[in-house]
């Protein structure tokens, strides 16, 4: 019997591929012997007629570049493995149909004994390649397609992407460990590309380490551990980026650690643990998301960072989100950081930690626990922007101004600003410079003891009306400007003019400052501002009970009450605890200011908080949170929101 040797399928430029394969397979028959199926199939050169790479003859070894001619279809069966020799590629001028299944993936990978990123070229669809025809829901109808495929170790010779395509459907594909963006996809307005339900990880490139795309839909993917100069996870233009999990991506000196987007929609994504760093540049933007002329809505943006580990004079902007000429709404932005060794501005939503807004609209976001070092705006930094309806809580600005909000120009209205802090001289809760400050609730923010920091710091000559101010330390309002400030019709938690004056630091304390003209003032909380949260919650934990008490709401109108919330799984909302003797969370306790919960499991963690409500059904943000862990308890200063 003849020895078993690999079959080498050279593709003659003048013969159909199927003829070549037939001749090769008939050779053993002509020798009157029977051979087993070859252990590999070598391929290379042009494919000039419709061809199928079948599972029977897998793996296919690309020993020379393979070119699918215009008008020709290469079909690859489920389960096939295609291995590429060094620097080789698959170029599609016609049509490639590679449709694997969940149990039979099609694999494109290196033929090296020890594979590494950049071993081979890429899969390139040229301008003449047949694109995908999809139905209205984005399902495959006809044309080129990659489904249930794996692409690894590509990216040689400055490839634009391991997959370089236009108006293609790439669905349920794993694209990993490539020395180029995982997917480079350019669609059109009438024929957008679609990248769906994939795993894109460990890739690197100049723009868009995971995905670089224009006029495309990117949805349902897990995009993690990619790196690039701009857009560590995704670089997108004129595209929709929706319902992806984008984590652990980075840029070394560019913008958008998780996503860099212009003229796009970014919605319903989880964006966490991404970073930008200033290795070579003096300014960097958007640890989680960089958005230019874009809509950023309903994303969960957490634990991202913008830092300048190697440039002490760098400016870092937007550890969570940087937005310019954009709308940022209904996002949850938590625990992001912007840090600079010398000069840093913005923390949660500024030029630092969570969101930095320039000529943008920032509305109805929940912004918790973000921080900035050597800068301003622990929660929000806004320049010439509208900031409205946000909950800004538990943010901090170290060595800067505006623990919750820093605003220059524009309008700040309808926000809840509570439990923020700043170690700088101006604005523990908020600092405004010529930004009108209207109908906000500023409660329980704090600055350094013995300083002149107010819950609100004011520069320029903004209008400050219909706000709720009380419980801020050391002052509720501090005037920085040398000019008088119009501050009528605000609520101060008291009806005593002398007590109100004691809560304001202005001309009466320092003649170089302007007066805060607070008369007339409101007798009850402003109906136009968010309802104020309770303050002063404490809890005495015992083995199976917790005795809670809190400060009475500072209102002289009847009809106010409180709700007790508890949970065991997280200090963050929602607080949906169950099983205690008093009932499931929340528990309406009426207007009493103390309450005892019983039936606690001594082995469980418990998080307790309260809200206030008025006789019109408005409910406040949460108070501070009391926490017991393993029989011990501690005070959590971060204030969380009831949604």
C-alpha cells in the first residue's frame, strides 16, 4: 500500500479548482491501490470557479495567498479549519460563504507550531466582493457572510483588520489575538455592516483595537482586552453601538478606552474597566466612552479611568464619558476615575472621572462614586452645556473644585446633588462659574473642616433660584465672585433669616466677595426641585435586628413620610430585599423617624437606607446607607438612588 502523504492542491491559473482536486484524488486509483483521506489539503493561488472546502479534506493549509476571483463563490463547510503559513492571506474579490454552527465552528488560524499575533495576513474583502443581503431584522439572506467562525493570530503587514470587510454580516464569530483590529468594517447608509453576537478580544491596532467601523450596527458582542491608540474596544463613525459588553480595553495615548465614536448612537452597553493613559500626549479623553456629535443613552459605565502615569502635566478628561456636541442621557455612571499628577479637571462628568461634557446636554443620568485627582468636577464637569435632572451622589474631587458638579457657562437645573465632597476651595456639592443654577437640591455635601467651602460655590454672576440648600458643611453657599449674586426664592431648611445668613459665606464674612441676595426665601422645599433625601440615618445592628433612626425632614408642612429599604446582595440599587418580619423592601413607615427591622440572618450582609416622600407622591433619592457585614457594621457615605 502506498504511504499516506498530504495532498497538495495547487490551483492552476487556467484550470477549474474542482478538476485539480479530482485529478489528485484519482491518482491512487490509477495505481490500483486504496488511500485514506489525506491528513491535510494544501491550497494557494486563484480560485476561478465555484469551490467548496469540505470538512472531509480539512484542515486546509494556505501555502500561498488564496484569491477568490470576481464572480466566483468559495463555500466553507461547518467544522473546517483553515491554517495560514507565514504572511499568507485570503482575498475575496467574489463571494465567501463561511457559515459554521454553534457545534461546528469554522476556524481561520496560524499554521505555526507556536502561534502568535501577526503570523498571517487576514481575510480581505475587496471593493468587488459580494456583500451580504439581509432582511429587515438583519438576518442572512444571501451573499458573503461569516457566521460561527473563529479568526486568530492574523494581522501581518499592517492589515486594516483580521477581517477587512464592507457591508458584511459577521455573526457569532470569535476574533482573538490578532495584531490588527479584530474587525475592520465599512458599510453604507443603505447597506450597513453588521457585527453581532461575537467575542472580540486580545486584538490591537491604531484605531479600534477590537472593531473599527463606519456605517454599521455593532450589537450583542463581548469586546474585551483589546488595545489601540484610539478606541481601545471600538472605533465607530456613523454607526449604532448597542447592547455590547465592553470591558478591559485600553489606549496607550489616545481617546476612548472602551469606545471612540463620532456621529453615532451608543446605547444599552455595559462599559467597564476600560482605560486611557497619557504616555505621549498632553491631553486624553474618555476612559470609558469618547463621544463626538453622538447620542449616549442608557449605558452602564463603571470603573473606567483616564490617567497620566508618565506625564505629570497631562490633562485627563472624562474617566467615564467624554462628550462633545453630544447628548448624554439616562446612563448610570459609577466609580470612574480621572487622575493627573499635575493638573486634572473633571471627575464624574467633567474633564475627569465619569463624564466630561463640552457643548453638550447631560440629563437624567445617575452619577455615583466617581472621583478626580488634582482637578474639578468629581461628578460632572460641564462647559457651555445643559446639565439637568441628574442624580449626582457620593462623588469627590481631591485638590479641586466641584465635588459633584463643576459647570462653566450653560445651565444647571433640576439635579439632586448630595453626599459629594471636595478638598478644593470651591463647591463641595457644585461649583458654577456664570452657569445659572435653578431648581436643584443640594443637601449633605461636605468640604474640609475650617474651610470656606460651600455646598454650592459661585463665581461670575449666575442666577440662583428655587433650589433646596441645607445640611452642607461647612457652608451651604459660598460666594467666590466679587459681585453680588441674585439668590432669591431658595429653601434653606429653616425660616430664620439669621440662621440662613450663618449658612452663607459672602461679603458679610469677607468684604472682597459679593453678597448673596437670598431674601425673599421659601418656607418649604421648592416644588420645582427634586424632593430632598433624608439625612442622618444611623443603625444599631444586633444579631437578628437593626434599630434605625434618622433626622426629621426639615419641612413645616404636614404630609411627609419615609420608606425603609433593605437588601443583602449589593450596596447599589435596586434594594429589593425580602424575608424580614416587617415585610419585603420597601416598607412604608409613615412619618416616624425611627424603625426596627427584625428577622435578619446573622450570616448575611445587610444594606439599609431610607427615602422620603411628600403628599404629592414624589419620592427622594436615598439617604446614606448603613451596612452590616458578617455581624459587623459600618457607615457608607455614598448615597444611592431609588429608581
